[in-house]
């Protein structure tokens, strides 16, 4: 990674909620060309790790450093949340959602410039949602919502893009398009993707971070059952082929 600039680093980070530690002693460097798959069991701390990187929660101990050429300017981060966490009843149009991606770069609400509106049109065309621009988010399917919020996440050209379980509620057609799009975006930004399906993301990611209380960084996109056990990362290994199937660890049942 010496040829690439480090854009963020977590140093001995302990974090959680209401005094309870969820992730502990986390050390993780993120470089400008990274494409990191974040895996781990439910409740293991994947979302907590994401919130720390986003600055939504402060660590109990340790720190996170952001490296930018212009000191004092926060690292531009794009974020695609889990779609089931989005309030579809909120009365906002597709166009306004996409444009709201610019607000994170400002400390105050302002009218959008012509350049910003043109950029929004361009992004919506790329995502195939320009015909939906006047629709309310409550009228959209899961796949359409993913397109809208990915457009919002990348409109300000972030240096880091974080996606939390992006293949949830996505139609099959968009799933392939999504990962091809991410591969293209990875040329200009680092990407962290939280997923329960390592089989799907392994083709696209470069490295893996296993999160289960602690974070174990694996410098490859290929991982086996033994390594997962060594990392204390109990997840399913799913392979995709002509006949998709799941490889599960043997369980001994005692009655």
C-alpha cells in the first residue's frame, strides 16, 4: 500500500453504546484505493465500526485520524445506509434526495447551484432513475431506492464510500450493475462494503475485515473456513456458481 495515500486510520479504538463496549482495540488503516469487505456475525459490531468511521459516534478510547491535503477539512465520505432504515413515509422526492448529498459538504442549507442540479441530472441518468425524479421515495421499490441513495452518496465525489448491506432488497438486475458500478467508482474513491454474503462480494473486493468484537484484517479477497475460525468470525461461506449453494460448518446437536 506504500504507493497509495492513507486517508483514514483507526488507532486502538474502543466504541459502543450506553457505556457498553461493542468493538475493542481496533486498528485499521484505509488507503485511497481500498475496496474492503466488512463481514461478521449479527451483533458483532459491523455497524458500530461504520458509525465510528462516519463520525456518528465517538470512541470511548483510541482515535480516528483522517488524512487530507487541506488540513481542517473533513474527509468527504459517501454513505449508503441499509434501505430498511430509511423512512419511506417521509415526503421527499427522488430529485431532492439526490441533491441532499451536497448538503453534507456545507455547514448551512443553501439553494442548489445550476452546476449541482446538472450533476444530479447526470448521476440520475447514470443510475437509470431520471424518470423517477418527481416521485416520492415512498413510491419506489427496494432496487429503485438503492439507486437513489447510491446517487446521493456519490454526488459530492467522496474520497471514501461506505455501503451497509447494499444487496438487501435489491432486484437481481441491479445487483450485478451495482458491483460493476462500484468497481468503476473504486478508481476514484476507497470503498468499504458491509455484507453477509462474502461469496457475492469476493469477486470485487480487495481485502476483508472480519468484525466480531475485534477487527481482524485479511489482506486478500479469498478467505477459507479455517481462517474465519482463527479470526473468530462465525459466518456462512456462500459460493456462487451454476448451482448456487451454501457451505455450512458441521454442527453437533445434543438433545
